[in-house]
């Protein structure tokens, strides 16, 4: 099975330090939805692994998350793309759960649910914790410079062998090539 794991905020859609709390705040990054469709058309299953600590912090509820994701799914369908599964951690950072990135819990869950070894599976994120979770699970971390990506690259400390791409579209061109 060909699989790609994506973070959501900062990779597919614009990110905000105040969180994406409703459908109005969800705005796609140019080219990201077409990039996902390109993965789908090349035979890849696309899965999202996203920290959503705003739930645990009481900033928004599951209804808001579901509405945001539904907006994303509809926009993807319009360009011929789809998300095969969405995994998220609803816990605040102080919960010390196993699913919140940089821990690999969501990635381990994805591997079990899809019955796949994550060795070499591209995992695209914009934050160090995205990359650390991917590396800890054996996936291939890839950094995009959208969202928090430029700050992440500037701060350094990326897992060894992490390629850096301008955005999701460039990363997908590299994966599909």
C-alpha cells in the first residue's frame, strides 16, 4: 500500500497561533488540495495526523472540528481528491498523552489500522513535533516551509535525513516522481 501522512494546519490549510476554530478561519494553502488529489490519482492513500489541543483547552468542540474537516473534504472533492482517514489528538499539551505529537501514538495507530509498516512512509509536517513523531514511528519526515515550517527550519534540530520543501505541492511532486 502506498501511504502518505500529512499534518493539517500549516500543511493543507493556513495555520494560526490562535488555532483554527471554525470554518471561516479554515483557508487552504494554494496548491495543497490539488497536491492531495495528485497523490490520490497516483494510488496513494492519504491520512491526516493532527494535534487539535484547542479541544482540550476548550477553545472549540468536536462539532467545530467536524465542520472544519467537512469543509476540507468538500473542497478536496471539487478537485478530485480525498482523505482516507483522519487521526487527531484532542488533548491539551499538559495531558501527557501518547497520541500528541511529538510522541508517535497517532502514527502507531495509523500503522495498526492500515496494517502497514511505516518504514519510509512520507510524513509531511510544518513543525518539529510533526517530524519527531514521524521519525519515532519509522516514517520519513518531510518539512514544508508553509505554516510554522520556516521557523522550524531556522530553529534547526530536524531529524536526520529530513528533506525540506517549499510547500505540499513541491513535496508531492518529489514523492510522485
